[in-house]
């Protein structure tokens, strides 16, 4: 059972690091950063602020005021230093950014990292991943894999992520303990799994989880239809009805490969996105993951329906699945977000690595060096992700009134010097080791490069036990796939 979260704040269940001290002093929360009779929880004084909005802006000599989990001011540093606060945090040589939004992944699959590399998608799934999942997926598997993913995500600058995997109730519990912000889309497939017997059971269990987390401050629950080829039309129609009733988000793997599109044409006589449109499944809460091999008509459908695209460049490249035409999508007015996909197909959950790859791949795909500039790539990885998840009013940029989901990156390292262009260095020169601090709704998750809500040694020790289990299982099966007696 997850911890109850009050709607009075955005802190989650973790101990509030400032409230007790503020109450002890008798101070009232700061509602106006210039009000000298009030006190803030935290004032951050970085070398630079990259707010994302307005696009391309980099602030120097400015401070961010945080109270009760929200950004209550962005003020000149000399003014910020005069505001009463429980903590003033100076971050020389560091850039403050909105937390990164990883809009698609399968967290527990960190345990399958490197298990089946250098294989095409269909072979990778059918011959390697699905058999292992059938043999090993359990609540314990999901707990251990999710904890490892959360540690990697938070240490890489992700503050919000979306997850689609079995036993989402276990995933939700681990997220609640770690303090990240998340969208969980419970998986819907019409095959028996360790979590559910069929599509109907998936919906029943998933909707019960949605009810349980209805009022959670940091976790929202949506529907994760796996794909048009793994979920029959009857189940997709049920999902369409539920989405209209619940106003819930839908995430679906779509147009991942040309083979998927060809198969849909053979089965339905129409492309997957047209099939979804006919069923009423496209709309402003629909998140289409991958979206390769797109025609102008496909892009028009995305734009006219206000559906979102979640781009997973490293996973698509590694599986040779295809390339999403991000530059064309953005120019057409389609919102694009960024996701790592799972560690079994990407091997990393680094959003800094992902946004770098997205920027470079967009240039290669379009043969235009101007495609997906560093500034645009950073927006895709922050505000674009927030828009796709429907939470852009809360996160995705550093603006007064938004939640204090923030990260600080140290730009004093050799690979980020000299600092001719701050945003360019973050996008093109970072390697994922730059994170020093992280907050979700003002709650510190990382301080001075150390995680505060996750235990690295214990998490790594649990994860390290799984390879031997996989090896023993593989050794027990003969080349024909039959278990040896």
C-alpha cells in the first residue's frame, strides 16, 4: 500500500527537510520573494539558470526561490541573498535546469541489460526477452529492476519518467519511496503473463491501481496498450471507451518498424496510426512511442489530433528499427518528447545521452545541420516530455508557480570547458557525470552527487544476483527450447 499524500503540498511522503525547521522558527511561507517578513525554504544561487522558457535564455546572477515544493521567485542574486531562507545553497560553476522528463521506459528491464544485444527487434523480443520474462518476471524481479532503474534515472538528471511494465503496483511503491514524479501506464496485452491472464484482467488490475493512486501528488496512472499487433481490436475499443470516461493518458508502441506497418496493412488494410484514429484512440492524451517510417499523412494525423510522439533514438538505432523524423514533426507542429526505452534495448537510462543522440540523429536523418538545435533538444527533453504527459503546467521549465523539479549540473569539468555556449555544452559535451543536485517538488533527491532516497550498495547487490539465475535457466534448456530433465 502506498503512503497517503495530502493535496496541501507537492512533497510526497518523504520527510520535509525544511517544514519542521520553519515551523520551529515561527516563520510563514514566502508568497512574495521580496517580502522581508516571510521566509523561503531554499534559495539556490547557481552560476547559470537555463529556464527553457523563454527558449534560448540563459540567466546569470539570478537565484531561484523555493517554498513548499514550488518555485516562488526567480530574482537577481543580490536580491536573493537578502531574502530570509532556511537554506541558501551556492552552486558556483553549476547550471540549474528543469529536471529531465523520460517519457518512455520499462524500468524493471534494467535486470536484462546486455542480455540480448545485436539482434533485430522481432528476434530480440521473441527469442530472448519474452522467454526470459515468462520465466522470471515476478514482484521481486520488478522490485529489484525498478530500484536499479530509479537510481540510474535520478543520478542522470531525470526527475519525471513514464513506465510501462508488469506488476505496476510494485513499481508505484518503489517510486513512492524514492520520491520521483512518474506516469505509470499499466500494460495491456491479450496474452497470459505473470501479472495478468489476458487483456481484460490487465484492465481490471490497472484500473484498480488507478483508483488507489487517484490522489497521489507525484504518480498518475494511465493505460499502456502494448501495440496494435499485440492487442486485438475488441480490447482497443474497450480502451477507447475507458479513455473517454476517465480522461486518462494512453501510451502505445506505434510505427516502431517498417515490418509493423507492413503487417498492419496486411491485417487491417491500413497503417497502424490510421487504425488507431478509426477507433478513436488518437487525441491530446495519446502518447505514440517510436513513430518511424512516417508519411506526410501520418504526420497530419498526429498534428490534427494533437497526439504526442515519444522519440527513443538510441533504442531505435540499436535495434535497427528506424528513425523518427523529429525535425519534420516539430516543423509540422507535433509535440515531441524523449524517452530512453528500457535498458534491455538501450543499455542506458541516461537522458543527457538521449538528448545528445536525438540532436545528432535529427541532423543525420534530415541532412540538415540546423535540425533539432541544442536549445530545441533540451526543450524536447524537458517541456516536450511534460506536455506529452499532460503536466506542462507543473513541470518542464523553471517558472514561478511551477513545482521545484530541478537539477544542477557541474560544468567545471574538462569535457565541458571552455564555456562558450552553456546550452551547447550541456547537450553536446555532457557525459552524464555532471549531476550534483536534484529536487522533485522541492524535495532533495541528490545532494553533492550522493543519492538521498536510494541505497546504491544494497540496490546493486540485489541486482547482481540475477545474472546467475539467468545463466542457470539457460543451461537447463537444450537448443530446441525444451527443458532438460
